[in-house]
C-alpha cells in the first residue's frame, strides 16, 4: 500500500499493516500517537524523532520502533518511508520506549516486498508468511546508539533540551553544576541517575545527533566538526566511526543516495 492513510485501514483484522509514504523535505508530523505499534523505516533522507523520553535522529537505511500509544513527533528531511503498523497484542518488541533499529539486508528486502501487501492479505498465503517473517526480523533487530535521554527533573530537562539545540563537545560539567547549584560530584551523580549516562557520554551523544542532519544537509565534515567544538575534523571523524561504524563521508553518501540497497549489500 502506497501513500494510504493509516486511519483508512487501521480497523482491518490483520496483525500487521504495511504502508509506504513519501514526504517532502522539512515535513513535520506534529505530536501524535497510533493505536498500533510502528516500525518506521527511512529509505532515504533523515528522520528526527522526539518523545517525552528524549530525542533520536534516524539515518537512512535505519529504523525506529515506536510502541503502541506512544506520543511522538517526527520531522522528515526528504524521507521515503516503509512503515509497519502492528497490533499491540502481536508486538514483537516489548519495551515502553522508542528504539533506533539496525535494519539488516534481509529486513530491508522484506520491507521493500511489503509494499505489495494488501490490507486484508491472505494469512495462509505468501503475504501471511511475509508478515510473519517481518515480525521475526523486527524482534531480532539490534538497537543503535542514536538516543539522548531527557531527564525527569524539570530544571535539568530544560538544560538538556536547550543543549540539544546547540551542543558543544567542550561544554564543561562544572558550568552545568553551577547553574543547577550543585557540587560537581553531586551533579555527576544526579545526571547519571536521571539519564542512565555520564555527562560526558550524553554530551557526545547530543553532538552526534546534531551532526547527522547537518551532514545529511550537505555541510562539510570540517564545518560540522568545528561548529560542534571538536579540535579537528579527524577527532570528530574518529568519534563518528566509533559510534556508527562508518566515516562521516560514508554516511553523507548514504543520506543523499536514492539507491534501494542499504550500505553493505550487493548492488
């Protein structure tokens, strides 16, 4: 199904619905939720996902798991998507939070094939087998480190949200501690309790999330690295490769590609 509103088929008695949708650059899907869980897969471009838990940036050939009923907003930067909408009782993942997913070559091909599935597909035929295999592969998909959690503490949350808009790798925890009227030791302990991460790890994650849309938009690696406060492009590239397994230049090629093969698959 292509460019079909979910509402028109949501009530169909099938555990999985597959819909492909094309979005113009800059399209904002404001805060909303679905009765079904969703796997949102970007074939091209970049998706910026926000919930009350935190922020994700989903690069091309990657996906995001959105639990049933989870409020979220998504900004689409030139994205062509493949979405799976899954009945809550059949959900292959059980977490209450969104997750960035690694999409394997097999899952990529299954998502491509899913575009031909009708809403009321034959559960005993090929499409029924395809739906079952999609569920299995979604269940097995590993997660990617593309998330910056937002704390529950309101003052710290406000500081984190402001930082996500303009992150700097050299931001000092001492300055944050002073702004929150805490000692450095107390701040570091509080930050880890609230986010599950050290301040340094969260700061690096915020910089990575800020870098992805800039690189996808055509900014040079040098410009992005300097804007984020890195000492050199090579220092930024080392961090990028360590976190995502490829160089920024490889990410930029994938982001601008209309190729229907994920990185690492046969052309």
